[in-house]
């Protein structure tokens, strides 16, 4: 069974379309795009019969991150790759509390992201 991955890119994420293309090229298997954090939350909650191999989340800024952080209880089980649009110290500090497998701030190293995703999707 091929594991599915979920992707959320904040609406105001810089070069979000390009990031989406790059991430789609890295993921082997099914990649489902969630257009809102609400849609992402619903997919995670419904995952009991269709496990999630990876969550790829790119937050656009402080407001987007705050909304994501409010949902932090949902991120305890599925492995998370968290991409930030900016590397503000307060945001980074809170982001670590989500316990992502990979936390990245610009510039993103897609070689590392690809390696982490490959390992996550094999486990």
C-alpha cells in the first residue's frame, strides 16, 4: 500500500506555486493538497483507515503559524516537515514544540527535504 502525504502551503507563502511543484516532485506516492488548515485538520482526523506517511506544511507568516500551532495536538502522530516563510526566533522556538522531523527556514535545502521525505515514506 502506498502511503499518502498531505501538503498545505499557506496562501501568502512566497513562491508558493513553485514550492508546490518542487515538493510534488519529491514525494513518491499519493500527494493530497489541502487548501486550508481546516481541510488539513479534517484529513488528519480521518486518517485512521488511510495512514499518512508525511505532512508537508509551509506556513506563510505569523498568523498562519499561529493558526497551525493552535492545531498542534493533531501533529503528534503523523510525521511533519515544517517549512517556514521566515526564520523569526519566536516562531522557530514555537515550531520546535511541534516536533517536526524537519524544520526549515529560507533558503530551503531541497536535497535535505528530499532525503528526509524518502526516509519518512519508507518507515
